[in-house]
C-alpha cells in the first residue's frame, strides 16, 4: 500500500469495537455519515466488504475479522508512542499512584521537601487501594506495597516495614504495663483483615482471641480508633512512626516483626528512565534512606 489510510483504519476499529456505525461515530465525535464514508473508502481500497449490516447493528465479515487484530495492535502502538513523546520531558505533570495510608501517614509530611528542591514537576497523586493499570490509565509511576514483582513493570525497592502494636497513652495507663507477647495476647487486637499481618502471627503465635474491628475496613480508621483509646491496634512502622514521636500513640511492648512485603517504586519500562520519573524516584529513594528503622529490644525477622 502506497499510503496507509490511518483515519479509515481508526474508524474501522471504532465501529468494530462497538459493532455499530452510530456508536462508533459517538466514540470518534463525528457524524454517522462521516463514519460510513470512511468505511466505504476502506472497503473500496481492499476490494472486500468488512461489515454485514443488520439494521443499526453490524457484524464483521471474515475479512473484517482478519483485519481487526492487526489494526488494534498497530493503533495501540501508535498511541503508546505518542504518549511517550508527550511524557518524555523533565518537567510538567507527573502522575503517581499510591495507597491512601502511605500517602497520608508517610508521604504528606515529606512533600514540602520535594517542592522545595526547586523542581518544575507538577506532581499529581492518585490515592487508591487498587493497582493502577498503566496500559489504560495515564500514570507514570506508582508506589506499591508488596512482594516486589509485577509483570511487565520495572521496580526498585524503597522501604522495608515492620509490624508492631500501638495504643493511646491513656489506654496503656488504664491496662497497665505489658511485659511480654503472652500478656499482649490477652488483649483484643484491632486490625483490618489482610495478608500483611501473616508474618506477625506466624512469628509470635496466635494465642487468644483476635478482634477485627467490625465497622472499620481501612488502616487509617483503625489507627484513629487506637488514638481514641478503643483498643490496641496492629499497625506498620511506616504508618505510626510520626504518631509515636508526637505522643499520640505509644508502643505497649517493644517487639516488632519485619513484614514479608516492602514498598517499591514501579513504572512501565518505557517510562522508567524519563527525566521527571528519575527525579521523583531518586527523591523517594533518598527520603526512604533517611527514614529510621524502629528501635526495639525484640526485633524479629
């Protein structure tokens, strides 16, 4: 083909995805007549019909079925290449995804130092517990808490974490000193059901009843309940270190257990080394290196 009819192929993809000329026109923000014209030009170009009309609905002919996968792959690669060109810069918008607990408890107190570094990056953070799909969403990177491997993504380990119990100073005064894990297990532990705590219970045992807070399903709410003296919360060092320093929470026992998961910086390979992603990643690595590990007489790996 001397010239690839990109507009006609884009129209073909839209109609094939919707199996409707009118819906395809809506997707492309053009008139149904314009869609029909492009499809007719493409069919004349290849001298084969691509659709069988059934009133307002259509279906693909065998030729259409053969053409569609290649068109989808080709247009997807073109869109990806355009995104790379648009994003390959040292400044401007940088979209990053992370879980709300990490954003509020660890990241927020440190963001001012990122902006004070003189960067022209417009950092935009999306806080969600679900993993962002880099193929579908316009994100450059994410901070994830997990085992460290995500298919088709590059990752760099940022921060280890430790599990520990915390409670309000007032509650600890009321229940008295806790001298051992065995004494701790006599008390209700407040936590959200999660595989994160597996290493804690595997290491210290599961004696006694463990209470999951019945009306709360996120770690931030659990910590708020602990601050208000509602019980002893099982949490992670990254989330409570500042609260402990500020005196809002205390450690009823010195035992900490290292988690099986860590925080990682992840990004698609084609975005991993663009300048603004590198700048943010290096700032994250430096900030994490400055974060002190928990001091404890009883540290269990």
